[in-house]
C-alpha cells in the first residue's frame, strides 16, 4: 500500500470537490460569522459548565451526564448552523 500525498488526502476529505475562490467580501462575512458563533459557543459553555461542575460536586452522575450531553448538543447545533451559513456564503 502506497502512502498518499497531502494533496490526495485533502482531495479525499473534500469529496473530490474543487476549491472555491472566495471574494474579499465573502471572506469578511465568514470571519464575522466565526466571531459571532465563537461568542455564542462561549456563552453556552459559560452557562452550562458551572452547572456541570455543580452536578459533579454533588456526585449525581445522571444529572452530570445529562448536562454534559446538553452542552455537547448545544455546541454541535451552533457549529452546524455556522457551517450551514458558511455554505450559503460559499455558494453565493
């Protein structure tokens, strides 16, 4: 089995899609989205991490698990929304 080049690996990960050249305006919009969603994710983490820590401190594994799952789900939702909005920008 031959080793693959970085280019071949990147092509596989992208599903063979060609890279799209972004305009300056598109790059700026995507950077703004990154800033906005980074802040939203940080807010969710700031809200839920103290609750997770409190549940751990009480020794309640069920509550801890639920809160950790909620945190993961909320962060994943925000990341998915970010990627969806970036895809809209990429498509024009």
